[in-house]
């Protein structure tokens, strides 16, 4: 606001200064990759506050081995999750979902990512970043045009980086690999000019330079896979309650390549069935012993999850079995039983991804 006052031999000039304050953008080191971003610290000026805003979970140091598929370009996915959120300043929660841009860097040839073979041969690949219904094929060292969705209250949002061979780039070697880095910038270039919370009203952050997330992608030809160690699994009903039993087994794949698993019931057609005087339904759940990742299977349908095979063809003489199957017959089914014996043959099939 300006005011001018003047008279002969003297002049006064009054003015008002207006200062617009905008919160500074801090940097994260991904020190808290997998939690929900809750406080403390709750003070935006405190050390470690920015670590609450971003978390890239299960990607740092990962190694994803993909079995080469000659008939299609898509070779498989690198799976992980991302937390991107903004607290309401002193809130103990990371309240608001905050969109983010990504930058992927690594071995390249021109504007194309590459994997390098054992002989030095290179294959060109495409990386497509996909999350919450949004996707973009990324270019080396270029920030994504897409702002991907964060999660309210610090929720981790699943992400896949889809790996595909570029046109006219068939592999010649049996093994290819490359190490890549991922960086995240909340709100991208719209820290203060975007829509809420990218309008400057809430804290945002990015991964600090030098703390990018490193991961390795491998492409393997002629990969082997084998399932072993399974035996007949008895189920004994005694008293009330569900009846269940579990068995550990071994899935081997060369270089730990990822696989899916399918269970087929001999008696079922869309359901797992024990056959006797009457049919009894049961459930089958498979889990990775090391990580605890599990999935309840449907008859004849490949698992949604993928798991890594063991490096030993027999899981070190079955002392390190890596998978487990759990069979459960619900009490409601047992109450219908009139016979003493019920059986099914369950066939497990593993398929490289």
C-alpha cells in the first residue's frame, strides 16, 4: 500500500512491505522405507521430519531375475510399494496423500534403457512405472510427466515397474543384467503451484541426491524351475473346530527367478473338494516361508503373487524349504460329514515369470 504526501520543499513517501512465506522443501534419505510415516518428530523443523513423508519399501538392494519369454515383449515386473504423504504440520499422522513424480536412471543407449549380457551384448528395454491405475513408460534421467498417487495416512501404495524388450532387440546371451536407480519428488515441479497438497500449504519432500534407490534387473534364458519335497498330507478331525495341516516344500529356479503357483483339485471344478460319501470343500493357502507373503489360492487359477525360487535345486537337502502349503477344512463342512474317509489329489504347478 502506497501513500504520497507532498508540499513545497518537503515530500513524504510511505510504503508497506508484504512478505509471502512458503515452507521449505526438505530432503528424505528413505530412512523409514516401510512404515506409515507417523510422528514423532511432529515439528517440521526437527531433524528426521522429512523422513516421514516418503518411503520406498522393498526395492533398495533388490535383485529381480526374469525368465526370457521369446514370444512376447513383456518380460515381468519389479514389485514394491511407495509411501507419499504430507502431515498436517504438527500432526502425528501423515494425513494427506501426496502425488509424486519419479526419475529412473541407469545403463542406457541414447534414450533407451539397456541390459548388458555376459559377452557385452546389450538389449534395449522399456521400463513402465505403474501404480493405482496410472502408468508411464520412462526415459532415462527424465522426470515422469505423470504424478503418481500417494496414500492417505501414510498408506503404502503398490507399484510395479514393468520390464519389456524394445522392438528389434532379441537377446543373444544367456544372462543379462543392469543396476538402476529410482528417485522420487513429491509434487514434481508443482511444489507451490499445484492443487492441494501441492499448493505450498503442506510440507513436501524429495529423495536427497545420493540416496536414490538402487535395484538390479536380470534377464535369464533357459531358466530351470522345479518343485519337490511334497508328500501326502493327512487331515485328522478331533473334536470341534476347523481341521488344518501344513507342509513345507521346495521350489528351485535358476538365479532365483520369480514364479507363480497353481493348485488343481482332482475332484474340484473351481473349488477344492474332498470326496467321500458327500463332497467337502476346503481351502489351500501358499506362503513364502522367509517373507511370510501368502495367498489363498483358487482352484486352477495361477497365483496373483510371485515368489523367488531357491538357489539350491533341493533347498539344501530340504533343510531350507522355501514354500509352505496350508490346507483348512472348515468346521461347517465337517458338520456335514457322514463318512470316515475323504480324499483329494491336489496338483501344484510352478511357472516362471
